[in-house]
C-alpha cells in the first residue's frame, strides 16, 4: 500500500489520530479503548506537565484514498536523555494496518524527526512518563487488555522485526487468585517487621491527599524506589499534582495502603483499583453521554471480581526487609471483603527479580509479555 505520512497540525488530522484504533480493532473483544479525551489531553500542556521537558510530534499515515491507516508519536524526553546519558527519540501511540509499508513509513517519520533533533537511537513504544502506557504486546493476544496497558494485534511485533528493531527490555504481568486467608509466610513477616521497626499501615483521607500534599509524598517515594529502573524519569511536584487531580480522586482510598515508620515517614505504598477493562469497553472511548456511568459504576458500585495491582513501591533503604508483607496482609482481607477473586499486576521488568519473587507465595501466573524495541538511527 502506498501511503503518505502527515504531521498532525489540524483538527481533522487529530480526529483521525484519535479515532484510528476503531478501524484497527473492529470486532476485537480483547481491545480496551483509550478514552478519547485522555488522548487529546495528553498533548495539552495544561493536562500533561511532562510536556515541559519533552518535545512531541504526532503523525498520521493516509492511503491513496485519503483514509487514515496508521499513527505514531515521536517523543524526545530531554530529562530522561540527560539522566540516562543518551540521545534517544521515543515512539508511542503506534497503530497501523497490516501493511509493512505503512509501519515502515510511520517509524521512518519518527526517525527522521529525531535525527533532525540530533538523536541517534529510537526506542518504543514508550511515553513521556513511566505512567504512560509502554511496551508492545508480544504474547497472549487472546487475553483481555486493560485500561492501563497496551494491547495490539500479533502482527505488530512481526513488523518491528522486519524493520530491524531488536529487543531493548521486556515487561511481564502476574495474575493471582486471592487466597481466603493471608499466607502464613506473610503473616509471620508482617508481625516481625511491625515489632522490629514500629511500622504501620495507614489509609489516607481525602484531605491528606488533596489538601495536605500526601500525593506529592507518594510520587517522591516512587522517584526513590524506581530511580534505577529502565528509562525512569523522576516526576516533579507539578506532575504529581496533575496525576493526583486527574486520577487518584476517582480511586477508593482504602485500596491504597501506605506504610509509615514510627516517625510518620512514608516508606512504602501500593496503588490498587478495580479492573476497568469491561467498563471502558462499554464507554466506546467517550465519557459522554453515558460512558461516565459505566466507569463510575465499576469504580464505586458494581465492580468486576478482579482487582488491578497497579504498583507496589518500597523505599530503597527498606527493600528486601519484607515490607511488602504488610501490604499483602492488608490487601488480602480487604479484597475478600470487597468480593475480589483475582488480581492482576501492572507490567514489571522481567529482570526485576526483587519484585517478581514477592509473588511466589501466591502461586502467580506470569503472562502478557510486552517489549520495548530499539535500533540505531542510520
């Protein structure tokens, strides 16, 4: 297929960018659509403070009939390049029909743009923030996607290989059945660390989160805990405020256990929520006129029987001391009380053994491998 790639500059082009996935995933029961307003908001500095230290360039590919057949965004995260001592252009938001000329043209558009900015390598799919969706699915295409992860057809990674991209890193997810009781191993460790270190689990109030700056404390902890992970970019207080105002206000705070020491310092946290995949499918990517009802219902009233363990973070000085046992000891009874039967983690780096081994006592299933591809820009 002959195609042309256009930089997104007009309202029509942005509409084509936003709506293209409906063409790619028509009839696919595993695909979970992004909310259209969230996609548009990602390009708005008022909603995405990460744009203050990043440049982005969205593109849409059109066939000879003028129909959109692919999209991509080039991203230069200057803060990340400085921290990781690189000159890398990222690509994200990539979607394309099953035609290698289309995917090649999209990737070339980002490579050319990156080269013009002095970049010498390309990686993706990635976003600006590590809380943007990242990693192309390379296995388990028959499994339901989620509201926080990328889903894509099987031919996507095949195209990447054909275009000379290799593996940079992989992420995997874990699914567990919620046990009826806290496993003895966690119960023993919980009691031990509470007695030895005077730690306690804390549940936040809305005032603490939105009026007293606890949201910033959470993101400062994340910056410490995740600083050595692939490509991680520390979040500013402004970015933390944006995440809190846009997302945390919708969560059930009792599903967010915090761990504090005897001086009130935050040393660990977990962010969990109901699985929103089916609710988000019902919205068809729009909050109005009725999408808000499906999302609110899943969050507050009639949730699915699966929870999403978005993240667990432990301060580096407290890692490998069993602190996660306090989190599991809090969440397992809560999940049972709320009617959750299973839980799925967010993507975790396959070589992050500290994190992956914490699930062993819960008989985990490891699946949904995702990949960051990379290559040098010629």
